[in-house]
């Protein structure tokens, strides 16, 4: 069976290196027991090298974003090469907290689908695996959210070729992020969306490529809802925000996924 993925998006919840090292070391010891699970930690950029040093080989590290630019006069941007050199092998791209339409306080800021496409190109050129986040702001009774997801996928992946593809999709409905576990997506709805995403990926690439791309779910995942989401949702793993910032809570999720992978 292919390895499942459990990724922790630390956002700006964890800002000091002592805490980052402690959580990473705890997870590293425990992750050894679950060989069917690939654990990825995505700390804020200044902590990537710290987490990567503490993680060793058992845990992978990723950045929460990067820019589409390489070396040059780009003050304040994060290049794919720089995060790779700091120890990252993954990057998140297109998280809703980075996308233009979601940032209410800064309407003009944030990335567009075109920028996500450039970032994917830069990430692949530097050898990073991409976790592309897609998700609708609201569910629409007529099903318009399926169109939103198809547009996000096709725009971001428009220039991506099949060769050298290192991609996972993280489906994160915006309405389910940062809530309580009971407000996460229902497993049956998730299953339907996973089938739709797989079909869209088949249209973009082809079936042989699409079946190999892991589709993860994110949005208020914790130890209480992880079992049902995994058993019925049809996902290959999870992208976890808040519950990944506490070693015990994150381990509950890793354990649940690890046990179902045996
Ligand atoms: P959450 O965040 O688990 O806190 O809902 C998920 C995410 O935004 O990646």
C-alpha cells in the first residue's frame, strides 16, 4: 500500500525554536512506529532549518509558501532554492490564508491562481514536492463549488508536465478551517469531492498520472473525526492546522492513519 501523508501546517502558531524542536523530537520518536505514514511538518520559514535538523530522516519538512521568483532583486520573497537549502523537501502552495480573495484585511494582497502556477513551476524546478491547496469559501446548494475547485486545479496546474511531477492535492474547504471537529466536512461529502478532484486531475493529466496523486483533506481535523474521515472520505491523508501544534494531538492523528494503513 502507498504511504499515507499526514502534514502539519503550523501557520504562525509556533514561533520559537525551543518549542519547535521539542515537538519535532517527540514526533520523530513516535513516527518510527508508523512506517505506512509520511509525516511532514510545515513551520514558519525562519524555523525550517531548526525543524529539519531536529527531524532527521523520519520526518519531512516543508515551507508554508514560496514565491515564483528565483535569485535576484526580490526583497522579502522566499525562493524555492532558499527553502530547499534550509532543509525543506515540500512546499504548500495556494493555501486559502495566502489567496487574494480570502484576506479580508488586505484585499489587494495574496496570491492568484496564476501566481500559484508560477510557484509550482519554481518549486518543481528546485526539486520540491508541492502540496497544492484548493477549497471553496462556501458550499453552494446548486453545486457551484465543484466549478470553483476545477478552476483552481486547472489554472494552477496549467503548465505542469507529467514528467517529474511531485504533487499532492490538499482539499481544504475554507468554511471548515479553524473550527471545531464537529464542523469539519462530513465524510460522505468529502468522498464525493475526492472523486470529483480525481476526475479533474484525469482531465488535466491522464488516468495513470491522476491515480497516483495523493488527495488529502484539511479543515478542523483532530483525533475525534480522523477515523471517519479516513474510513469513508477516500483520502490519502490529512493537512492539519491547529491540532498539529501539540505533539499529543498530532500523534493521535498519525496513529489513527498509521493503524488504518497496516
Ligand atoms: P485547521 O487548519 O486544522 O486548524 O482547521 C487546516 C489548515 O488551514 O491547513
